[in-house]
């Protein structure tokens, strides 16, 4: 069925006179030229060009009559499109491609125009006779004049238009199309077969498990980093490096063992970060909102704390003489890190200011105080949360006079100064900015406390790179300090603001946080060895975040889906939340995303259900593992199994029987290469 124009008003004007012979010959040449190139054109451009070359009665874009409200064009109601000054109208062809004409009226049959070819993806929602909305068309090549003129073609202007088309289209063909939708090599089956064979050979090497004792344990926790977030972060990482993204590998993707952990809390199908932290750090599932206590404790009820405390793998490691550390992009007394050292029936008891009088009366301690009291020998503590350590109304060192950043403690204690005094003779250092952190010589540091923000650290996209350290920078300093201990170390690293970005519906912030954590994972891998270091990467829970919409290969991670909704005829971003603050109604309908900057860092992606804050998701999360005994983390299991497997690998906690009769200190050194050298020396 051919696409025909439907005038919006007035009688249709007669067609313009036929072009001159020379113009006709050039036009015929142009058609043949484009047709000969059509096989090599990127998808979307071919139909755009073909539609441009079709006769008037079959070309929706150039023959449509448009009612203009502009006074200058009100009388020009003929078969060729007229546009009011400065206006751009787009018409869609049956192929889903658009031709844009920008201009203003000049007079009857006089036409000086630049054409803008815009490639659209095919969409059932696009009607053949309807005008394209600008958001539906993804410009792959733009050659538009700032002052194009509309009207009808005049005989002496035919050659001018044709020449302009040839020049413009030649420029497009000569390199303005952008990268292809996928690499040329992917068309060859040999490419995929070779890649699969490499993967197979790598898998076969895993038949011989690494059963060394794990001298070091590194635990990366991406808060809220569900599987969709991992996938989206992978694509984003590739696109930031100039690739299409899908074929990219995250550092965690390179780990040989991947499994799934069930995240539910004892009293919640969809969990929170406190109950899950108790599971993957302390080895027991717990109620939501509680940290470091069993499910026998009830949230907010202080009197249910005593007797229900559970200890963490950080404590188990410390008790055996290993150095221990915590690095987070949240406040250091937030849910994830606090489960490593605190026992609290309420995750929100950051300082005594947030605690009810009854809890204080019954002897419960705030989490900031427990950070220093419960395990005094935590060697490295890096993150945010400064204000919870200082007396109420104490002005912040970085934001003096800003009330919301001032100290919160009602007991008048300066926990930072108390820590400094206690560690002064033990090479202890307190820092609060990047310059101070990076100026330290790790060889001269035994204890380090770094508090870089009053509350959570800023999103990496908004981070002041002069004053605030990045997550990789903090991890690097931490490992340099911890690895000096010949007995090994345990390090907990949290990419905590992934979760915050999702809660706020700010997918761009969340995914950039995930990419930043992946950089830290890669750095930690370079600073340690798989022969003696077990590294685990996982999440506490997922989010109501996803992306889809039949996007093409290399579609921008924060871009639009390739089609309009077939319900409200509006575009939508590939990224969508199931609920959250991105739900917006405009004039009784869904917001048209083309009217906002959906690429902006703090853009809140559209959500199906309106909520002030987006919620967690309840699906399983991935667990990536490499190093000694990493094969123990396989299959699908309860989240609380993770620290038990890690403890077994390191011969700490309750898991020591298999280590009897062996030298735990020497075991990590006896890697396969080291063992071979030992045997060689004995034979010689």
C-alpha cells in the first residue's frame, strides 16, 4: 500500500512543471547511484534515501500539505510541504524513516532547501501518513541549513537542489554514518567459534581447583547491584570506552565462578540492606532493619538485643591476627559496613541523636560509637559519616556554618579525637580529604581513619576530584596498608551509592557508581594474587530497575527505545523502573520524554507506580568468586552461606579442622608454581 498525502485544508494545488532535461538526467543518475550503494548502507539510511527518491505521490515527507498558522504561509496550500519560519516538520515513510525539511517561505515555486536524513527504526506505532515527532527519529547524519527556504521547486532551481543532495549525501556516505551496528568480524561464524573455544579451554583449566588457603579475603559488595544493573553497567563501561558495550567484560565478569544467592530476610520476601548484610557478613539470616543480631531480635526494641548478637567474618579474621578494613562510598555507619562490627536492632541509630530515649536508657549504643568500641583494631576505615562522630552543632571542617552538616552527638563525645588519641602511639592517621589521603606513606601507617563527607560520599559523577577520593583510590591505599601483615587481611569494600541512585530513580548515577566499583575490583586484582587471595563480588539485593524495548546493538544506555508506545504514541527510554519518583503525569497523561533532558545525570527515569523512593527487588543476586576455594561458591544457595565458605577458605571462625596439621601461614605461598620450584630444589 502506497503512502499518500492528506491535505489538512484547502484545495490541492496542481503539480509543478516537469524538470528540465538536464535535471531529469541528473535525477535519474542520482537514483541509480543511491540504489547501487544501498546494499552497503547502515540499516535505516537506505529506506530514507529510497523514500526521498520516490515520486511526489508516494513520498510522505516532501508532498504533504501542512496547515501553517504562520501569517506568511497561510496562503500557500499546495501539494509541496510548507513550513513556518524556524519550524521543523518530519514525515514518516512506510519504512519508518524520516526526511526533515527546515525552512521559511520565499515565494511561489522557489525552493532553496537542505535536507536532513534522519534514520528511524521501524515501528508499528508509526502511521504512514503521520508526522514524525522529533524524538522518534535518531539523527544519524545532519546536513541542515540554518536558513532553508520552503515553497515549490522552480525550474531554474532544480539543478541547485540536485547538486545539494549529491553533495550532502556524498558527505554522509564518506564517513558521517557513525560506527556500524556491530563489528564486521561478527558476521563470520569463525569469530564466534574461536571465542567459544577459548572460553572452553579456560573452563577446562578449572577442573583442577585452587585449594590453597586464602591468606587474604577481599569482599566487594555492590549495594543494590542486581543482575540487570550488572548487565547495564557492562554496556555502559563499553560505551564509555567507545564500544557498542554489549561485548564488553566487567572485571567481575572475568571471575571463573558465578553463582546465585537468595536474598530474602527472615521476615521479608523483598529484603533490606541491613538484614542482608547480617546474612552475608555474619552467616545468619536476620530481620529487616537490624544489623549484627539474629532473627530473635525485634527492630527498634532495644531489650531484644542482648543475647542475640552475632559476629561477622571481619571479627573472625581479626581474632586470628589478620588485619581488617572497611571502605565504603556511604557513611561508615550505614547498613552494610555496620553489620561488620555493630549489634543494633535499628540500622538508623547512626548516633545517639537518632535513638529513642528508652533505648539509651536500656543501655543500647549507637552505631558510630560501636564502630570504635566493639573492634578497636580495625586497621582501615574509609568513607563518609563525619557528622555522627562529633558533638551536636559542631561546625564541619569542610562545610563550616552549614547546619545540616554539623555534628549530631548529644553525649558531647568527639569520637574522632578519641580515636586519634588512642592511636597516636600506633602510627594512626586521621584524614578528611583526598590530598591528605594520597600524601600518606602506607609503610608508615598502621591505622587509618578517613571520613570524607558529613554523611554519604557524593556520587562519582558529582565528586569533587580535588577534595574527595574515588573508590579505587581508597581501595588502593587500604590494600597497601593491610597487606603488610604477614598473617593476611580481610577487606570489605562497598559500592554503596549504586543503591541510592536507584532509590532516587537516577539510573545514570547508579550505573556510573557500578562502573566505578568495577574499576576498584580490577585494581584490587592487580594488587593481589589469585594464589593466596579469595575475592568475592556480590550484591545485597536488587532493585526495580530494568532496560529493554527491543533496542538495537550499541543503543546508548541512557537513550530511547526505538519505537513509540502503541498506547499513548509517546517515546520512552530504554531504562524503566517498576516504581519510584520517575512517575509523572502531564495534562493527565504520561510525560513526553522528548520534552526533557533524559541524558542528564540526575534525570529520574519513568516508573510504572508513583513512589517517593523506588524500592528493592526480590530476585536472587549474582556472586562472583576467584582465588582459593572459590569453587565453593557455586549453584544457588542462601545468602548467609557466603561468609561460611570464605571462612573455610581462610581457616578462620569455626572452619579450622581441615587446616589442622598444615601451616596456615605457609599454605598460600605453596601455589602450583612455588611447589614445583620446591620439588626441583629437593631433587637437586
